[in-house]
């Protein structure tokens, strides 16, 4: 379905090329293949070092533009990473979150179905919904989904992502693969409020900001929810396993019309435990005693995020499908992923920590 990695005639379109995952994928494609990249985003500060690369073309544009959608669909492989994906915005901008995560991907999928492009669409582990503390592994093709009530606007993101998946799966003639990330972490993740973004970022950048500013880590509802944190480098390796199978005519059917969990079950811990690990890692990076850092502080979800907050208590992925169809398993341990992420954050933002 796809030519081999050394084929110089291939151009891959990456929507969200300037984002956290997109920037890492761009680097990997340029380093591991001879493909060209057509990158679309609204901001390219994470990929400044690639802007003049001979195999790259960048377009500052929005997926809401129909002309951009049609142009993207002309490429043989389209990776869609674009999304509004920070919890604070799910409550404050639910309609815009739905447009970003359903309307625009649906239009892109429709264009890809017409052109014959392979669409690799990034969804979310949040589509599994309101899971309980004792929930077992989440299996792509069998786990039932329970979302919170309409009054809990926290679920605007998950609802839009799930509807986009259903639209993609039902679209006649579309070659598609869906990726469900389980808490990817690494350098360039999110932003520091007041420096290069506003609002509340996801938990890792949130905790990193608090540590750098000497503030207590806020444990929403006691930090009892559990997550599996996955290195962005493992995420990129998954995509290359996916691309490799897509390039093999005898095996490419194994990646089409499939949704894949991408996560690391070995890296599961509660948010309270994450806070403890990050305090210890920060103390190590800074060369200080952990006892000098502020103790974490418990806050309610509504107090921190606003009315309409709700949560899933555990997200443990089954990774059997990725292993059996692609031969992929995440390999980077939790402490390694967290230390890389936090060390990068400290180095990158140290001068702006008090802003």
C-alpha cells in the first residue's frame, strides 16, 4: 500500500506537524526514511530546526479550511494529529472542542475516501469513557463505552472523538487506521501557562510548571485516578511499525479498518503517585532535597477545572492487537520517560518560570 522507506517519491502529510507528537514524528521521518513531508499547523515553533529542510514543505493553515483539506487528501498517507486536547478547554469551549475533534476530521476523512489516501487518525483513550477504579484492560473491539451526562461538559472531547471514529469506520471506500494514545509524554509536551500558552495544560506539564515555580502540585479529587504514561518515542516507534506493515502488500490488510491502543501498561500509577515521582525527579534534576519542595495539595475537580468536570478513574490499555498485528510493544520505563520530560521542561522554561 505504501512504498518502502527509501522511496524518495513519497510525501507524507502531517496535520498538526508543529505539535507535540507531530514534531517528534517529523524528526523521525526525516531521520529514518527518505520521504518528504507536507506539514500543516498553526504554529511551528517546535520544528524551527526543520523549517528550511529540503524535504519539507510547511503550510500555516487550519483544517477548518476546505481548500486545505482537499490539498491534504492528494497525498498517499495523511496523519491527522490536530485536536483541541486540554481538559480545561473541554468545559470552557465545548462547542469548539467538538468542531475540532469531529467536524474537521470528518471533512478530512471524506476527502481521503474520494482520493484513495490512507488516513491515520489520532483519536484518544478517552473514548473509553467513565471507567471505574477496578476497571480491567480496555480492549479496542470489545470494551463497552460509558460517557458522562450531557451536563458534564468534560465529555465533549471524548464524545467528539468517538463520533469521529464511528464516522471514519462507516465511510465507504476509506482506507483508515485509528490510533488511541494513552497519555504520551516527552519533550515539547504542551505549554507553560503565562509563557507560551494560557489555561491549564495536561497533568505532566501542569506538575512540571508547579515544580519550576515552587508551587504545590494540585491533586484533583485526591489524585486517585490512574493512568499509563507512555513515552512519545514509543509512540513514534508504533507509527513506524504501522507504516512498515502498510508498505507490505501481503500484510497491509492487517492495519486497515483497525483501531489500536498505544500505551504502556507497565507504566501505570495514580496521579498522586505521579506527583511523588515528579517531586523526586525534580529534586534530583535540581540537586535539592525533596523535603524543600511544597507538599501536594488536594483540590476538587470543580474547584480546579470548573463546573462540568468529571473523570475516568483508570485507563489500562490492552496492547495485544498492536503486538499481534504489528509486532509492537512499548519499551521505555516510566522513570526514564518522566525524567526526560521533566528535564527538558526545566531546561526549556527555567528563565520564564516566574512569568
